[in-house]
């Protein structure tokens, strides 16, 4: 069973999405609270598939903007599907850079749950095809975070309220 892990901006919440329910089509995300900051849900439900599609539609624009290293951004990350020992985990990668046409390198931005031998801060290589989401923080507001936005309905009230306060109203900044 794979994992989708999302570190939620300022709140420090972690979201874990189980891949064990592959093939289930869901109009709304469904899941359960399994810890203070952990929610489990299907990564293949309609809400998550739509979130990945929206993120990938704007990925080239994000990568171009990230290359410019905007002085206004506090951070920029990519969410990448990494596989190790049969487990897949979607995890945020920071400090990323292109090392070949469709190949990137970066550091794990949070502690992995299903990637044995890897820890927060480790360097990883990944292909563009493994990128599933992107995010950056500017003036304390989160842009991108498409998967997080899709899961707001199943977060506990405090988590959702904190995320709504953190996320920019539109995932894309003005002018994109």
C-alpha cells in the first residue's frame, strides 16, 4: 500500500493518502482522521485525480517561475511520487533543480512514511512524470497545493480552517 504525504505549510500538518483503494471513483474525497494531523483517503478518487490534473496543467508555468527564483517566495516545492521497495509515497521535494531534460534532483521536504532508508533532507532524483503537484509560499500565502485544496472537505474543522487561512483564494497567482 502506497502513501501520499503532504506537509501543510505553516500548520505542520501531515496528510497521508492510502493507495489501497485504487479504482474507486469518488465525486467527493472521502477519508478518515487517523491522527492529529493525518487523514487517510484514496489517491485515485475523482477529487485527487482532478487535483493532479489541475496541478500538471500549470506545471510548466510554475517551473519557469521557480527557475527565476522569485525573491518574494519563501519556499517552492514539488510533490513527487517516489517508489521504493514496492511502496509509492507522494512527498514534497524542495531545493529542486533540473539535471537533464526531464530529470530533477531535490531534497525530501518532510519525513517519509513509506520510503525505507530515506529521511527528511535526503537528496532524491526523479523524472518529470513523477511530479503530481507544486506549491510555493509568497507573503505567507500558499499557492498551488492542489491536493491539499481537494481534501479540505475531509479535514477536521481546525485543520481546514487553518489551511483556508494559509491558502491563497486562487491556487494560481494573478497573471498566470
